[in-house]
């Protein structure tokens, strides 16, 4: 029987499976639609691929470190219930450890070999979709490394070792005592978890963001009716305050609000016998930026009851 494009489209819409998988299934079953669906289900393709269309905004953030390098990964599931599953936690922890052996990019981690599986992280995740029963996704990964110093890590709302809902990395290049600076770096990581700065320093704040704020401040200042030279000074003052609020090094340190993070770093390094510089940070909050599907719980219950 000739397999047409419309048949492939119909099977794809019914199962969520990929186009080539649908074409293969139809060829294997001589065009029988129901038999093709069963063929895909038997192969596990319909189950996994159908679930891959569902929103995965829960899950866990995982961190791993070997001292001078640290990584943070986000692996999503559909429900928080799965995030409390030991099998899922082992999966996320193992992926974080795998990420340490790569350059930290999401693509590299996905393609790396999963421990004792003989297959890639990406394929292993697909296997777990079938066993765990939810859509799972390696959403993102990041890595920080230093040539001399330490990368501190912090997990907020920790549910297991190295796993939680928010993860932070802070890279500190330093010639001071490594243990002391790592402890200080953890405090900075906690600060970042709480304040979510936009950038490390004022000069790293996006030009678009800065210009937008400046335009708003200018419009507000002009409403005062003051001369342009006064307005310009007012805007400069408000921009300084803006940078103090959003640039990590200029923020008031949550551990000691009398100091900026920059000054706290200088003092900590001096106490540890050297100098130090924060060269970067990463902050992953679970599900941030994911558009979650709105659900009608009453309708779901009614559907489950067959009404």
C-alpha cells in the first residue's frame, strides 16, 4: 500500500511521534493506522514523543564541583512529585557530574556519555521518560572555571545533596587562602540567590536596559519642570542608584549591609592573605522563563471521570 503524506500527518497528530517514525510505522503495518499506533507504542516512540510536547517546568537544579571548576544544570519534569523521586534525583546528580567532564554547554552535556549506560545523556533522558512516565528535559547547563582560586556553589531549597530549586556558582580568582575564599564565595552565592543581580558590574549591564531606565528617569525628571541642567544631574543620580541596585559588585552585601559586595570581597581577601576578583557568576532558578500551561482543574477531573 502506498504511504501518503496525509497518512503520515494523521499518524503524527494522533501520536506526537516524529515524521520519519510515523512513516516507518505505516510501512511496517502496510498503512493500517491503528496497527501503526500500536507499533509506535510498542517501540516506546509514541509514549516518549507524545509526552515531549507537554510543559516541563518543575524538576531540579543540580550543581557539581571539583574546586577550580563547577557546573550547574537544570533538568525539568512535569510535576514536583517526580522531582522528589530518587531515580530522578540520581539522574540529575549524574548529569551534573557528567557536565564537569565537558565544556559545560548544554549541547556538550546532552551529547556526553552517561555513566554506565553506554549511551548519551540525551538518549538516557529519553529512556527515563518511559520509566518515570513524564516529559523530562535537560533545559540548560553552565560552567565556571578559574586558573587560580575557587568556584563556590550554593543550592537554595536543597532537597538532596547538590540538588534543589535554585543554584548559584561564583568564580573567584585569588592568591589568598583558598579555603577562606571559598567560604566567602558561598556567602556571595547566597547573596546572588537573594538579590538576583542583572550583571557583575555596571559596565556589564545591558546597554538596552540602561538606556530604557535612563529614558524613564528623564521623563520623570522633566515632569518636575526644572531646567535641563538640573534634570541631567537628577538623572545621573538616579542612574547611580540604579547600578547600585542591579550590579553585583555595587550592591549592599546581604551578610553585612554596611559594605558593598566589592568592599566585602576586598576585606575578605585581605584577611585571607591576598587579593581577589570575582570573574563571573551563574544563577539558575528552576523553571524561570518557561511558559506554563494554564490548566482547568475542574475540567481535568471531569474528563478523568468520563463526563
